C-alpha cells in the first residue's frame, strides 16, 4: 500500500500488489471488496475513492468505481456496500456502480485511490472521474493507494 501521510487504505481480502479474489471480478459475484480506512487527517471534510485499471489495451485508464462524499469518519466500506451515505459517480461504461476486474487478457492492476479533501465538493451522481479529479485539485490533504491484481481464470477445455 502506498501511503502519502498517515492515510491508509487496506482490504481484508487481498494485500497490496497481490491477487484480488475471483469473487470481486466479472467471473465471480462482481461485488466490491471490503476496504478499511485509517489515518484520516484532521481537516478532512470528505473522502473520494476511485478504482482504475491502467493496463487496458485501448491506451486509456479504465475507471471501475467512483465514490464521492464519503464521510470523513468512515472506517470501512463493506463488501457489496450500498454506500447510502455517499455518491457513486459514473464508471467508464457510464454506470453508477462498481465494475469488477475483467481484463481481456493478462494480469492487470486495479488501483484503489483514496483522497482526503478539505471540503465537500460540488459532485453528483453524474460525475465521472475527470470531473472528480478537476474538483479535488487543490483540495487534497492526503491520499493513499491499494493495488489489487487480477487475471481471468482460463476456462477448462472438455
């Protein structure tokens, strides 16, 4: 886990730079993994979480999950969390939900980026990653990263 300051993002289901369980992928239940947050800095008014795949073959970073307005006292995001006290923005497919890892080939990195920001920003369910990054610019107090790896399991031949 990459930590810039004391802010920390971990998961009980996988360690930093290790394989994410199939359950959280398109080959499994495609529910979000549980995440633990600690070291939230004083002065944080909101948390923002992005999940991205930088290893796509189409030369763009694919956004799997956009969460805005997480309360700064949140310690956990539960597995398959409905995130009722936050706003789920639009992923790269335009949906307001978590998209599990589903690489077309090879092993991909799935980067969870957590940002502690100094104000509640004007973000909505229509917000995409680019809107979020523009809004948080100049407002980031600290950030942390957790990277999970995933490679599709091969289908058994009959």
